[in-house]
C-alpha cells in the first residue's frame, strides 16, 4: 500500500489525518515541519505528501518549490485552512489543493486520484 507523508505543524491535524489514513490502509508518517523536507523524503520514501501552507516555522509554498526542484513527479496535496492561497502561482505547482475539514472525504478522493496518476519514486 502507498506511503503518505503528512507535513503540518498542528498536532491534532497530523493525528486526525494519520488515524483516518491508516484506517484506509495507507502507511503514514508525519512531520511537524518541512524544514528538512529533502532529507525527510529520502528517509521516509513517501508516495505522496500532504503539505500544510501556513506553518509556524516555514512556508509550505516554499517547501513545495523545494520538493518540485528535486522530485518533480512527487504527488503533493496542499492542505490548508485558507482558501485564499488557491490562486497563488506557487500553489499551482501542487497536484491538488484541499481546504482543511474534519470531513476527509475530499482529501481521500484527491489522495486516490494523485496516487493513480503518479510515477513511483525510485
């Protein structure tokens, strides 16, 4: 089953997403920061990343740029409480943009779709 990396500075979001995605059969790892994202990707070898935009110690859009520079085909879903970033040019580099909700139906649909169309990491 696919491995998902959740990068979000809010512990309750990481916990909610992790528990729900484990129930769906995914392998899940989490991080409270995207600061060392390249090292984290090398260590965890995820098939998909769920990335928060507004984190206390870093900007998710900058992290997305770092991911795209080295792992161009890595599926990334931006997950944020703010819909205003949807039209930001940097946001368009993500595969999907999902507004945070306690109903994870939309997020799960986007995960499934992103994984169906992704190229596995070597």
